């Protein structure tokens, strides 16, 4: 399958990739923040137009499933699922960790800030298989693991790291047929859920 549309609204950036006959056309906005719902469809239309690709010609649709922003994750997944249902085409998911991991060739630790001094972490082998289940960990654990694995992240960290390109990683993951089930990947409860539990 050579034609696809992939979106990533899982963090503060926005990625849209339209791939036609194996040629990738990429749109990347590094500081999209809370504007995903406003910018996404316009970016999709612009990128498809630049690629000379129609939605009907896509073999499948893809969204990044997290971890990351709860709202952002839902926006991207809703887009991919809606297009998949409307056009009767498959839909796949790529994790935020994979968009970092596919920036490197060897073993690595993919790190995504989770707020309040915590981090989402996942370690990958050279073949991009997971070395342990992804976790939400504190800074102490991040420091410990950073002494074992080279760290890749899109965002600043308190440990030495390589700045990853999530758009390039998403494209590389799809070239490697690394797609997963298209469902939200959360490693913590939402703030609303946590607040409800505190009130019990």
C-alpha cells in the first residue's frame, strides 16, 4: 500500500503526511498547541493538494495514538477513524514513542514529558521492539534509564538527549509497516478522572 494520509496531533506540534506512490509530502507545525482542532483539516487539505493525492486514492489512514495530550490524541484518532469509515479503508495507529524511536538505528529510550515532573518512557531494541512495557515515571527513573540507553525526545529534558524529528519518525515507522491498532494509548488518567477520584 503506497498511498496514505497520516496525522499526529498527540503533542504541541502538528504533523500531516500525504504519501503518493511512495513519495511523502510532509507538513509540520512545531507550535500548534491548542490549535489542533482549528488547523488539522486545513493542513490535511493543503498537504493532499501538494502531494497530488485525493482521499479516495488513499490505501489507508493513520493517526498517532499517544501518549501525549488527551484532547490532541482524540482529535487525530477521530480524523483517521472518520475518513476510514467514510471511505471503507483501513486505519492504523503509531505511538508517540515510535515517532521518536524511528529516528535512531540502535537501542534507545523514547521520552515524552508528562507534566508535573513525570515522563512517559519506552525503551526500544535495534529492531524497534519494546524492551519493557512503556511507563509513566518520575525524574529519578528518567536519570537512571538515561545511563543505560541513549535518550531521544522532541522536548527539552533534564538529561542528555538527541532531539528527534517526530514527522520523520512517523514516516519511517510507516515505511517499516509498524502500524498498530488505532485506539488511544494513555499511560495515565485524565485530569478530570483524577479530580473525580480525589473527590470520592
